[in-house]
């Protein structure tokens, strides 16, 4: 998996961790069997199976399977070609893997939920700045810094949501939804493509870089933001639903 991008023809030759962007004919065969990655996933699976039990064990195993999909399956290679696929990759990381990891962890105090909410949003926005994103696709170190910071702040956020009161959880989830949706809207309505690593990788997929970027924006704006909305509605339902009323003390 690639070294930092070297200069070629006056511009950077991108060397993303997941390999060069594939074309439609071959991308399904491009699995990532990086030994360090496989070892880390195996260690995570072992910890989930032998150090925890019950629902936490099931969540730990589920988290390993989701991370395997994100980093080992051909989705990893596809994310080198299409920014839209990278967006799916990141949404799976912060909105699917992270809450499952939070459920697998001990239910302990995680600090102020407002701080976790802000940290998740700032980190997500920062790594989608064009310069930071380009750095992550030209250095393995930067790539894993991006992935681990996205996953870590998101797991912190979801762990905080899990411990918070229903009202605080709903507020945090709605703020996260707005942050995700606003970034998606900005990318959807941008007048030009801004992610240089994908300028030469989208044509094989029948997309211009701008169309690819707009598709990514729509993914963030609608289905990704909807994950946070759905979680907020679930928290609200538990707060005002029949289970909550049944548990209330009689007047």
C-alpha cells in the first residue's frame, strides 16, 4: 500500500492506502489483505469473543464485521476512484461502526456530550477540507490518522448519546444531523470539483469529478443525515412512548 505521493508531470501522483482507483471491470476483485490490518481485526475479534459477553460480545463481533467491510472489501479500492464511495466508506465508519463499537464498550462516563458532539463534527468537516483530504490520500500515516480520528470521535459521540438523558441525546443527534447535512448540501451545490485525488479517476465510471462530488454530497445530505434523525426519533420515542409512561410513578 502506497508511499506518499511522488511528483509526476508537475502534479502529485496520488498513492492512496487502498491502492489506485480501479475501473468497473476489476474493482470487485480488489480486496485489501494488508497483514497489519488483518492482524488488528483478528485482535479485535479475539477481544470481543474472550473478554466480553452477552450483548457487548455481539456488538464487538458486529463491529469487526463492519470494519472488515469498510477496509478489507472492494469498497476500500472503490473509494480510491470515487469520492462518493469514500463518502459511503466514512458514513459506515461514523454512523454504523461507531455506534456498534460504543455499545460494545463498558457503559462508563464519557465526559460532556456537547464536547463529543462538537469534536465529531469538527473532525468530520476538517478531513473533508480539500487539502486535508488530499494529504490523507497521499500518505498511509495521514490516511490512518483520518480513519482513526473519525472513528474515535464518532464512538465517543455515540457512547455519550447512550449515557445521556433522552432530551440531551435528541439534541445532540439533531445537531449531528445538521452538521452532516450542511456539509452534504455544500458539496452538492458547489460549482466546481474540489477533490484533486479524484480528478482523473471518475471518468471510467461515467462521471465527471463534479458529478461524483455532487453524488457524495447527496449521500451525506439525505441517507447519512437520516441515520442521526432516525436515532433521535428512537430516543424521543423511548422518552415519551408507552414504556416510559409505564415506568412512571403513579401520582
